[in-house]
């Protein structure tokens, strides 16, 4: 069934009239009042995380890396030969999600899984040469663009204080 734009607009108007809802209340240029949300730390952290992730994705767009993939590559670079359970647990990534992410990284030849000689149920993860090259480019983009913008917004003292506070929350909460 097709509805004309005029008929749809009339239906909205009559629906508002039936509820005695003023048309101005739903005007898109009117900002919503956040109320208690603006006082909730979890909400503010999530909003900040979304903005930071958006910026991160823009900065590394040529490399097609997500923040989680970048984190995996960083850990693999610093911890060669560790198993996938250790890496996933360190980053707080659920096993099924981590396996899917590794499949993607491996298909791009950024890392490789090798069956452990000590435990055949376990896989050891290693960066490939291509993975090291992509990580080097990503680290440069993140440092010169993404982190530089964050430092500009926060300033060095606030940045250090925020890192300390976030570490405390992760450890103690």
C-alpha cells in the first residue's frame, strides 16, 4: 500500500491534534533536555567514547582498522607468541567476537595463528610483516592526528589526570 506525502502529513497532524501535542514539541531544531543523564558518569563516558572512536576511525580510515583491531595489533607487537585467550581476556573481548576479528585480520595477512606446541587446543598469535607495517602506519596516524587532537582539547595535565582516573575505574570498579 502506498501513502502520499500529503496523506502521511495529514495523519501526523491529526494524530498530534488527537493527543493535543503541539507541533513545536517535535521540531527537529529544538535540543532535547538531558536532565539527569547529564549528571551520570556512565552516560558521559559512553558519549565521549563514541566521539573518540569516530575520530579514531576517521584518522585510520586508509588502513581500515577499528579501535579493537588496532589494540590487538599493538598487543601482538608487544607480546609475540601469546595465545589468543590471553589477548582476548586482556582486551575484554568475548571469544566468539575475538575469533571473528582474528579471521578478518588473518584474511588481510596482518597476523597469523599457529597451533601451540605445548597445548594443541591453543593458538599462538604472531604479527606478519604486513601486520607490522600496517601497525607502524596506524601508530603514526594515531599519534599525529587522533592523540594530538585529544591532547589539544585536554591539555597535558588533564590528559594525565584522565588516564589516571580511567585506570582507577578499570582496576577498582
